[in-house]
C-alpha cells in the first residue's frame, strides 16, 4: 500500500487513490493473464478505463466525510481501499450507462463497447463487432463491480463498522440502479415525465452515488456514526448531488465536447426528459410533445434545439436552481460539529462540483 501523509491535500489524496487502484489492478491483470492471455488483455483494457482520468469526486467526498468525523490525526492508509473501491463502482456505472446510451466517447476517449468492437474488427474475428463490443462492455462493468467489493473487503474494519459501511454502500448501489432504470424508462415515455420526476431520477442516479452516500460511507468508515452529522451529510449530499446533475443537464446541451469529453446534444437526440428539457416545454407549451409522444422522426429531440431552449428561459431557471441548492447545502455545514478543514473542503467541493465545465 502506498504511504501518504496524515493530512492530505486534494492532489495528494487523488494520487493515493490512483496508486491504490493501480496496485490492485496490476494484481488482477496478472491473475487473469495466468488463466488465459485473452483475459489479461480484457483486464488491461478495463484498467485503462478505470485510470483514464475523471474528477474522482466519489472518493473525495468519502474522504472528507471520513475526515469530518476523525479530524486530521487519523492515518489515511487503512481506508484507502474503501475510497478507491468507489471508483471501481463508478466505472461499472459509466460502462453500463454508455452501453445503454450508445455513447461513442467518454472522457474524450472511445467508450468501452467501442473499444472492444474495434479490437474485434481489427482482429478479423467472426460475428458482429458491435454486438461483441456491447457484450464485452457489460462483462467489464460487472467485473468492476466485483472488483469494487474485493477492494472494499481489504479495508481493516471492525464488524460493527463494516456493517455500517456496507449498508451505505449497498444502498448507494441499489439507488444507482433504480435511478438508471427510471432514466431509461423516461426516454421511452417522455410524455409521462415531469420536472419533479426528473429531479427524483437525479436524486437516485446522481446525488446518491456521487455525493450523498459517499459522504455517509466516509462517515461510517470513521466508526460509530453521529446521527446529527449523518443527517446533515444526507441533506447536503442530496442538494449538491441534484445541483451536480442539473449542471450536467446544461452541459449535455451546451457543453463543449472538447472539454466535456462527450458529444454535444446527446440528451436532445435521445429525447431524455431532463429537468432542463421539461422546464423548457413547461415554459413554452408549443414545444411540448403531443399526447402520443410524437417526436422528430430523425431523433428524440421533439424539435428542440439549444437556441429554442435558451429562448424559453429554462437554462436561467436551472442556473437559479443550482445556486439555490448550493447555498442551502453550504448553510447546512455552518454549525455542523465537524473538522474545520473538512467543512472548508466541502464548501469548496459544493461550488466546484456544480460550476464545472466538464
């Protein structure tokens, strides 16, 4: 295990998480390579997906949730496997999400199913390359979820602490799957969706496993849970997580692909009922889908464009919703009995996670 100072800056924390992941994945690659070289190749592709960058928000929120309760005196090394496990779970979610959305790029690189399809085509194998890529990506996502469990199990915890950590981890996974299902369902029945239901999807799919549960997960790693801090983390996490998704909705329409690493307009083409698009239709009923859900025959946009959405005032409304949530989240931290550095970091994270360009 790689050693880091007890008091860590964000870059040092991320380096420690990256190092923990790299060491763990190297061992997994070696084990699969010993079974069959093709499995070693699959594992190396998976490693590259895990280590391909990203904001590492989940282990960062979990760290500060832990640090808020422990203060600066506790060594970080023992909890690094648990923090890094959240990134493996995140990779599982991203890989499966990209398959479901048929996305071509992620973090500026080909998505998992595109990578495997390309490998299949270049090798001249039998069968459809696209189908192979999809199948392989699903398996890789599943593998990351198993690896996350294995890495979490390496964290030295008492039985009571492990039970508390696992309950939050399991709840996070269930909520992420539930939110993803509702997200997919919304694309198939957008006429049944409302802005309120879109926010429910944001709470389950994004807020829960990006901010809310990682914070509570980190708190549980510290030992016996203070119910007041747990409740405050829960409320702060929901607000910041919703704001994070609302920013993502805006970036999905207006983001620069060179910065976001994803194609612009995917939400529009898919007809995804995001809060932004539903607000646009509420503010300009003439843009609403008809009762049968008829849309542009070329895609699912329903005739919406970035310009027409802007003209409804919906982006300004969403920006206001983001600011209101961030302000409310910061207010929750004001009198919370947690480490002062953790409070400062969580305030900064609330702003940075919701004002990003990617």
